[in-house]
C-alpha cells in the first residue's frame, strides 16, 4: 500500500512539458512549473498528462544519476487548464487526438475559454470552423471524453490512496464506465490484470459504505481465497478449509459465509464437486479445465494405433543412424510410442530419457508425422532443442500463440478447438512444470487424432501454477506410461547423478571425500561464512581454477529470506560479479538496484509485454514467470531498462520494474526446467516446509557439469530424509480413475 499523503512531499503547479510517455501503461516523465519559475521533474503513472494542465502531486523525492532530484508521484490530481492561453498550450500539445497547433489556435479563437466544454458536451458546434467535418468533430469530442474519464478515474484512485497503475487496465476493461464499475464493486481492483492488494480494495469498499457482512464483500473474500490458493498450487479448496480461511480474512463469522458461497455457485463463478470424500469448491474455470483434461486424456489413452509392419527394421535403422543400441526399456519406449496416441515417458537423470526421446522423434519422422516440440519455459525449450539435435522447440505459450484479451482480462491463444495446431504429434518435455490451465489449453489446440508424448521426472517439484499434473497422471494408472529406471554406466560415473538417485531413495548424498569430479561439499556452519564462500566461488575460485565464468554459474537456495537466502545472495553477488563502474548505468527501484549487465528474472507472467527478436527482427508478446535475461541498457533519459531474454529484447518502463529481480541467485522452485553448467546450492537453515527431499533433488538435477553444496551437512541429510510432500488439492487423479470424469 502506498504511503499516507501526510508522509509525502506535496507540489502544485502547471505541466510545462512532457519528457517521456509510455502510452501502454501511462508511465510519464514531465516537468512541472511551480511559482517563481521553478521547475521540477515528476515521474509516475499519469496517462494523458499534457502541457498547460494543472497538476497536484504527493510523492517521494529520489535521485536520478543524470537528471538529479525528481519526485516520484504516488498520488496525482490533474486539473484542466484555465484561461485561453493555457487551454491553447494543452490542445496544441497533441493531448487530444486529431488536434494540432493550428486547429488548437482556431478552436480557442472561436470558442475562447469555453472550448473544452463545447468539445465535451456539444461537439457538433465545432463544425462552425472551416475544415472540421461532423465526423471529425465527434472524434475530437470522443477523444476529450476519454481524457476526462481517465482524469476522473486517476483522481478517484489518488483520493483513496490506491495504486495509479490500476488506471490503464481498468480503463481498457471498462472504458468510460471504469469509475462507476469500481464504485459499484471495489473488489474489481483485485483482478490479476489490475493487481491491487485485497486489503486495499477492502478498505476502499468499507470507506464507500459497504458493511462487513455485505454479500458483495463476502463473495469477494471467498473468490479471493480460491484465487490466492490457486496461485499456491491448489485446483480447489475443501469447503471445510475455504470457509474458516475466508472468515479469518474478513473478520466475520463462518456462519455468514455459506449463503454467499451458494450464491457464487448459482452465479456460475464457483462449482461444488465431491472429490475423494471432500466437498470441493472450485473456481469455475479450473473445474471446467480439470474435467476437460480428464475426459480428453481418457479418450486419448483408450486409442490404440497400428504400428508400422516393419517396426523391427525401423528400430534397427534408427539405432544405426544414431550410433547406439537401445536398452530394453528404451526400445519399449519407442515401441509404445508407435502404438499409443498418448504416452508418458518418465525417468531420473542418467536413465536414458534423452536417447528414448530422440528415438521417438526419429520414429515420428519415419512415419512422416509433423511433430511439434515444446516445453513450459524458454530455457527448457532451448535445452529440448539441443537434446533433439537442433530440432526447433518452443515454449508451449509460443506454440499456442499467446494473446491477451485486456478487455476481458484473460489469456487466450490463437490455437484452440476452432483453430487447432497443424501438427500430427506433440512432444512436451519437463511435463512436471505444466499446470492445469496450460495443459487444458494445449489439449484444446491439438486435433483429436494428434499424438501426445509427455516427458518428465515425477520426483521434481510440481508446477508453480495450480495442479500436480504429472504425478496425478501417473498415480491414476489410466495413462500409458513407461518409467526408465536403469542408470547407465557412463552416467553412473557422475557423482551428481549418483547422489540425485540416492536422495530420491531417501538416502543422504555422499558428502565425505566428495571433493573431486563433479560433486563437492563445503561445510560452512555459519550463514555469513557460507555466503562469503559462495561469493568467492563465483568470483574467483571457479573462474580461475576451473575455467567456469560467472555467467555459467547459477546459485540456488531453498529460500528467499535469511542471511543465505536469494535476496542477500543477490546483493552480495551483484557487488562482486558486476560492480559499479562509470560506463554502467544504474536504476534504483524500491529495495532493488539494477545495473547494466545484471542477470535478472521475470517474476510474474506479463502477457502483453512486447519483445523484439534480435536476430530475426520479429516482434512477439509475453515474458513469463521464471524467464532469465541480462540487462542490456538503461536509458538515462527515460529510465527504460532493456533486458535480453535469450535474444528477445524487452523494454521495462519504471512502473514495470517490480516484475524483475536479480537472478545471480534464485530459489530452487524458480530453477525448474533449467539446466546450468555449474550449480552452487546454499544449504543453510530455512523454513521447514522448504527443506524437503524434492527441493534437494530438484536442485541437484539442475547441474550439468558441476555441483557444489555449501552449508550444513546435518541439514542436507535432513532434507534427503524429509519426504513430506506439499499437498495440493486436485481432483484430476480421481476423475481419471473413475468412469464418469
């Protein structure tokens, strides 16, 4: 929540010029003229601000490296210009579409100080001016009304100390009715596309006169709890948990909630379903998605295909071309793919998943099947492409051609049941990372006769989004599946792979006498000592002794917090790996300092952030949670930060910087789907729920050539033995197991 206006600096003046404006999100840099000809720089969300208009702002002073002192606006109240000259400056600035300097002068000369009132209330009068047609007059009036509606919306948000960045998505979704919509239902502000905190929306609702037991408030609280828990992986919540959690959120009695929950069900926003003895409460979109996945996969699983009559010869030819001889389970994997429409292929490191995957792809090529390769993240897709000898692979989002419908506030795809992918087979790697909504979208985009191969490691952490897809599919025992279990001799020589499998069995990794080969353990009992060691490893020991550059090293931690959490590690590593220099521009945002050359990560999905491909000069939309890039430039004039995400250049205006974090160190959860030449794991105390076998196993399997554990050996042993799964409420396994999905 923003600071209280009483804690902020207050300035009142007239806009003299606009230095920079981002039309998409309203971020603006302008010069404000105060009394005695003093001018100051104001930055913040002020869509449509134009020279000549009055502006009163509450904000905090900050220092810019080039432009010095500037005020970051937290609250901004805009006023229409007063007087003919100020109105002329306003209109001549281009604030109103279709009005330039010449037209502005003619408008002011004709209507004087009343020109804005005429444009808003009676634009037909503008046709008195030669050259202005009725159509153009109406367009000018409409453009002014958009400005006025946005102005009123911003004023309302400012008056209630709400984030100004909510104005743009609100207006996109509700148009001129945005202010009325928020007044009628303040909880619209909590929608994921708008991003206000529930506490802020709730405070607004109560200040507008809603009582604590108002049905609108009770329903909003229930929907918030379901949405919040979906972000934490749950597809539904049991009624017995939803009601008390919401009662605590709203400080109301549980007895006040059942009627509101029933009403949400009648409205079609919530669905009740009996799942494994629980009265499950679903958001409708997740219920529909789960049922659709279960029905579709059961149908696909029942389809048996005719393998080629010469399959034995084909397999021999594939092995000869690839210069290998399949182990029995690898051969069975390729044979299964030949006769089943749907198949799961699972296995840990060193068990031959890559060889089996290449064999299936070669089989599909022999059958002249157009095959699409996909993975949940950009890095996983890049690794899949490398695994498959350079065959093109993409993210699932890109394969489906992500689109974002801002007015409806939801993600859509170009490919769906009405416009399916023009492919005969789809192979998805890192399937454990795929959540329920994305799986539903993928199934909707493939033809009913399309083959589907899901590849993954069920012992890794589940998806960030709702569901536990791969685990549910395997445990249902309704989907054709083959698990590779043999660790091949060459792989068994790797201590990384041996220790990964040891951890998976519940055994502690071998920490004694490991300081050779590809697995090292450095005992550091003190968190500060562990941090110092990690920094030294990244900056000196690995680059100098092993020839591994800092950009090829990824530091992992189970936690964000603490002396050896990612927040502390990133500050220390940034200072050591990418220290300040005269030629490195910097930008401070809140507690974060971003510097040219920094490694950064996108920490939330942004479906309408545009990127440009460096090589092909093509454009696309969407940077997603977990994407890692490097800061290429920081524009000192506009404060725009350009990040290179594996060849995709995306520009971040200052209001978007909250979506970036330093990524010299990332949590194990955020590292899913990625593989790094060298991994350093901080094995220091964290919250008990994070110190689990799956976290340790996932961290170990991120390393390709080198893994170094730094920390407490007792804690590492505890993690290996702690097989406490993080329970996720999901009905997919039950729906797959029964006959009525």
